[in-house]
């Protein structure tokens, strides 16, 4: 099976803070901020990348010249917005190598000097990121000059192609500089590629701007780029997603470069702000700031502690063109304590843990209650107040769940806190579904990891925390439970109590977990597949469930799954942790994959009337006709002739009546097929996820 693979390779990024504007003839590259959604970091080339100017790497700075473009060449692009810098690198390399595990192997080096100071050596503002190329596992990148603070929020993806690979990265400005840049600022920049074809050291190093290999630590060799803004507003203050510790705010923004005025929306409902509802429209204004939470202004009674506020600024130019802004948000701290450590529901906590929290809005004193049961802590009164926001309960028992609460006093009144919990090391853990999971199948298999000293367990389950029922018991090695068919859109709770008669601390009451079932029927969410060897107990490889054309390529050009583990895609996903990779080659007329249904065959239950399928393609795909078929014959085509070229996750809704009209018995659906019918005889790569049945909208 020829599959898309995820690889890691060396990626070096050197950055420092932003400089001043220079004359245009000093600028080697313009970096644009588009008026479009920024790229998803998944190694797929989104349409927004067309806004960026493509650059080559034509200069050999170390080793011998490449034998040709297929041997070692690269093209790259850069974008920015008010919060991140983005880079896309497309490498051609006909021999991929990883034997040294460093820059001597095939690797990309990306340099940025954020203040454009172009020193002879790197300074305290320069950062170097390195991501190894590795065909087995994803690793945390290193940061040579400035260490871990440079890695906060570092996000990347790598995808192999038929001629090399694609690298895509996003880095927050806050991990690079103290203050995000503004339009017109200059940064130093360069891009290198290292090529190793024979398994020894590096054979070739090519670059965009530097003429010497010493450019890796010599910013003066790098080129100069200027940041050019799109037309949307940016630079929100309070910053997006921040905690604003006051009940009023002077919100401000940087207007779009062509804006003569701004329409401002502000409220506590995301949907209203995103839709531009009249109830949250605060007017059109020429200034770039607005007071909220103060008499005479928006939210005159003050911002409410514990609330999140959303706002949007639409830039309007002299011709009246409106550039819709991004919806930003900030929160006002609650009056109760928040951000507990350990996190609520945390497990494997050190028995000598020191508890801490963030004080509620206006809090002056804190009262801590700690115990071994929820009710004990929830009902506790009369504790002693303290001024610090830490608490040491002493050495705790092994493999036990504890509960705690912090009440906050703000001089006027006491605000009772939520009851938090954590479990110490050695206890039962690893619940699946995860604690708090939503949209869970109505026929789940519950599993968990046993405690280190347990040899027996009891399963408690129910829809009411106050009356969980004992559903069964078992011994070590049988850590699973099937509750049967559950109600739709219902929250269930479960707990695993463990014991070992040879241990004096036994029994151990487990933590309370919960999940909520979906309000739709899950046909396949791609989450159940694994990489266990075929024939091994529990093996469930995705290509053995969705039968493709691998064994019959003369009539079916599809290949499901990645070439190497993980066979299910774990980077490009719509929801959850996995999706289905689907390569197609329609030179043989069609490409399709079929899933035989062993459950959820009644497609009339709960009045479901719509089949939904999420898919994602690429602009580089051939525009073949997408279809879905039931029971091996009856099919419905996607109305979008270019569906395979959609660069973002797209929801395809199909009325079940379209199948019923063709004679399908919806109460007994035996199989579902996803495919592409030949139009051009072309090729491409798709991803499918979240195949579901939905009832009518309420």
C-alpha cells in the first residue's frame, strides 16, 4: 500500500524581536497577512498559501551541487497574522535518509532575525528550533539558543509526497518576542535544505539567501522581509483568550491599513457576535478603542466575574467594503477559586503534592477543605482562613482519590468553591471513553488501566451519581465492560473500585468518571482502529475494515490507510484522534472502499433522516466525482463536482430519502461505500471522518 506518511526532519528556526521599516530596496521578501482563514497545520497545502510569494533555494552553500531538482530542491512560503508566523516548505528529494538523527540527514533549516539587527553572531533575541526527520515517531523539537520558552505553542506537521515531503509550521509571536509585530516591521529571514543520499554525512546544503554555510549562526548573511498587513483589524487588547482581571476594560485594536472606520460587536454570546446580531452591535466608529463595562458604555452594569466576552471589529474602507474581523474573546475571573493544581480529576498525583490555585476575583482570604469523600468536603464548614494560595495536606495514601475545596472571602462575602478531586499514583486510570467525553457511541465498550496493586475490580455504572449500580466484577486482565444499548444524548457515570486481599490498604475506591452519548448514530468515527499485527487478538487495522482496491488494482484504484503505522491518520482529523486516509487513482475508472456493517444497520431508528460524512481533500487533487453507496449498489453523488479539491474539512449531508427512493431498505443496511468515479482519470488523497446518522433538527 502506497500511503501518505508523517515524518519528522530537522527544522531550525532562529528568531529575534521586530525591527524598524527600511527603504523598499532593502527588502528581499514581502510576507503577507491574508484576509482569509489561516492554514490548518496538517501538511496539506491550503488555498490560503496562494497569497504568499513562492521562493526557491538556489544557492549551494556546503558540499556538492545537487544533480538536479529531483535530487535536492525546495520551494517555500511564509505568512503571518497578529498571533503567529507560518511557514510552508515543499522539498523535492528522491532519496530520504535518516541515519545520524541530526542535521546531517535530510533536513530543513529556517532562520528569522526578528529585529533585523543582522549581527555577526546570534544574540539573546535569536531562537533556533530543531525538529529531526524521523520516520518512526514524533518528537519534541529542541531550541538551541533559548530553550523551552521558545517552544511554547510550536505546532507542525510533515507529510511525504511522491517526490519528497511537505513541512508546515506555526509559531506564536509570544514565543518569539515580547510584543507581537505590527505591519511594516522587518525581520531577517532565510531557508536552508540539507540533503544526505548515501547514509553518511550531509552531501549538499542549499539556501535561499545566504552564500555561506556559516549562515546558521550568522544573521548578517540572511535576507530581509517586511510584514505587510491584510485589510482586517488585528492586535486585540485584551489579547485573544486572555484573563482580564477587572470588571471594565478599554478594548483596543490595530485598524486594517485601508480602514476609515470600524463596526464593533461586543457581547457574551459567541454566536451573536459571529453573526453580527443587532443586540451586540456597538456602532460604527473612527477610533480604535472602546470602553466596556462602565456606565454610559456597553455593558453599563460592569463585566460579570466568571464570564467570557466576545468581540469583533469589521474594517470598512473608503469605498464601503467591509472586511469581517476575527471573533476575539477574553474572560473575567470568577469570584470563586479557579485553575487548581493538580487539575480537577487528575491522576497519578505525587502523594507529597502541594495544592495550589488561582484566587477568585477580589479574594483576600482563602479557606481550604480537604477529605476523602465528596460529601465530606462539600458539606464542610468552619475552616481556618489563610492568606496564601497553597496548601500541603501531608503525605497521602497510595492509589486513592481525594477531594478538596477552596472558599474565597473578598471582604464583603464568602464565595463557596467547587469541589475538586485528584487520585494519587498507582490507582486505576486511563478511562475510555475519556472522562467528560461527549458524542460517545450508544453502544460503547468501557475500558481502563488497572491499579498497580489490584487483582480484582467491581464496576459501578448509571445515569445518576447518587445511585450507581454494581454491574459486575472481574479479575486482573479483564478490564472492560459493555453497558449495552444506551439512551441518546444522556450523561452516564462510572467508577471502578479495586481490591487485593493481600494489601493492607485495600480496597481502593476509584474516581468518578463520566461521558455523554451522542444525539446521532455513529456509523464510523474511525476511532476503533489500531495497528496490531494481523491475526493478533484485538487486531483491527483500518484497511481490513474498509476494503479497498489494493488486492484488485485493475478495477479499483483506491488504497486505504497509511503505508506504515499508524495506518489510520492521526494528524489530519475532523474530531477525535483518527481519520481514514484514502488515496485514489482513477486511471482504472473508479476508486472506492466498502465497510460491511456489523451493527447500527437499522437506519430508521429515532427517526434519523440524514447521513453525514466529513471529508477533506486538496487543491492538488484531481476533481473526480465523489459518491456514497449503500448495500453495494445504490449510490448518491456529491453535488459539488470539485469536492475532492476542498482543502478544509467539509460536511456532506445526504438525505436518506434519496436511497429509499431507489429501493434501499433503510431498516437493514448491510454496507456503505465511499468512492470517486472517474472524470479525468486523475489521482489524489482524501481523508474521511465521522460517518453519522442524524435525526431531524428540533
